[in-house]
């Protein structure tokens, strides 16, 4: 691929990523269904369209199916499982990962798909329908870029080295740790100390073999930076100037894409972390940054201290 075509490809992938995000906000606006705005969509966009190589073992069909299935689980828990919030969150955290083990995949963004309805009290089945449409669109855009620019097959990890026993042991340990660290946030009604995109980061960084563990400070700074970008874009563009949320999302996404290119940070959860403050209620924004800063410190402590000796 020559330099001119490479530049066109770089611009086009970011344009498609931005258009998918804008479409999500636009559909939510015209249909009056706010639950269509699903922050983890941008994480999946970062993974599928922007990263230089595939870091998660999945394919396009499985990606769509797993995301929709997980989003359905989240809605069903909220609608039909009349149990305390603490146990709803634990179910939303556990069940998607059980599905990942069964399907021999590590497509961890689906964890957020299952948790988001619980955090936002989403009971409408419009949410999994929107997830199906948007993730399918992402898959089509990925396919288009591969064919249009004659890219080499994506580096999707094979399942033949997937050790179910080891993964199950890891999940049990991760579940127990998560069950402990979520107690106080739920008890004090501050669950956004650990919002869904940050819980995905917990799942990624808890894997001792994850390449992202080599750059803990870089990832920490990126998560803080995108959270601040999201908060500022929401405050300045939407709240102060009164412009639509979509405008806040557009500006925030452009800043995210610049950050990714300048710092070469291809950590998918930063997409969800960016959009999360844009969709929260105004009353939640003032405390949101200190909350997630606390949560991120907790995540780094438990992942780097408690998950550094497992063998994969």
C-alpha cells in the first residue's frame, strides 16, 4: 500500500468511526430512545476500525452475536430479576464472561454490553436491537475497509490455544475480586466509581498476558484524559452552549482520534470511557471525575498486585 492510499485509508477509517458514533446519537434523538446511546459501541469501533491489529479472538459474526446476547442478558436482569442492585451487577459481570468461555472468545467489550442496562436502568428491548444494528454496521465497515484497501487478513488469535480450565480459574478469581471491590460503591450508591468501560479495563488488565500491562502509566493517563475530554465536552458544548449531545460526541471523538494517533494508544475501553460522561445526567457530572479516578486506582492496584502470577 503506497503512502497516498495509506493516508486515504487512515482518514476513511476515522470518518467511518465518527459517522457510526454520530448515527447512534442521531437515531437516539429522533426515536426518543436514549438507551440507544451505548458508549461501548465506540470501544468496538476502536477495536474493529482503528487498531492496527486484532487483539481479541473473534470474528465479525461472533462479535455481533455475543454483543447482542450480552445486551439481552442485561435488559432481562433489569426487567425480571428483582434482586438487590449488587447482585444484578454481579450477574451482569459474570454471565457475559461465562459466554466468552463457552464460545472460546476474549471479546471483553460485551461485559459492558451486559452491565450498561443495569447501571442505566434500561428495560427496553430497543437496546439490544440497537446493539445489533450498530455492531453489524461496524462489522460491515470493517469488511469494506479490508476489501477496499486489500488489507491482509486481520490477526485474529486462534482458539486452539484457548485453555477452558485456566480461563475458568481466572474468571472465578476475577469474579471474587470484583464482588469485593464493588461492595462499597453499591452500598454508598456511587456505582460510577466503576462504570462499565472501566470494568472492561479491569477484565483486560487482569490478564497477565495482556500486552497492555506493559504500559500501565500510559493506559492510566489515557483513561483519565478521555474521561476529562468527555466531561469538558459535555459541560462546555452541551450544558453551557446548549448544543445537542451529538455535537459534544463529535468534538470528543475527534479529540480521541487525535490522541490515539499522537500517542499510539489502541486500548479499546478508552472509547467507552470517552462517551460515558456525555450521556450521564447533569447532576452526576460534578462527582464523576473523582469517582472514576478512585475506581481506576482500585483497578490498577488489584490487577497489578493480584493478577501477576497466573500462567496462560
